[in-house]
């Protein structure tokens, strides 16, 4: 059997970076909502049909950013939980082995 070494601190650090990325995506989604606020005649009367297209694309993009933010936050929670579990299990097994030795 091969050795398996898990660095719980590295997992927690990675989870922290994932949370940071999720926060940045949230900032991007908030900025996207305010960046494109078009009036019905923003492109002139002739091109007024573009406003609903741009608005739809904006809402789709914001929804995608929000979904990605939620996925990253969930992944950060899972990675952090894995680090905690590895650490607790390692401590428990070390205590059990110490009883035998």
C-alpha cells in the first residue's frame, strides 16, 4: 500500500482562496447590474430593438455569475470540511495507535 499524506492546512488555505474568488464573482455580478442600465432609446429609435437583447444578455450573465458564486462557495465549504475531517481522523487514529504501542 502506498503512503497517503494530506495537508489539512493546505485544504483550508485553498478553501479560503475559493471563498475569495466567490466574493469577487459577487462583486462582478453587482457591478454588472449597475454597469448596463439602458434607456429604451439608448441606441436611437432605429436600433431600439437592441435594448431588450442587451438587457436579456445582461440578466443571463448576472444569473451565471451568481450560480458560479454559489458553486464556488459550496466547493469552499466542502474542501474546508474535507480538511477538518482529515485532521480529526488523523488525530483519532494517532490516539488509537498510541494506545496499542
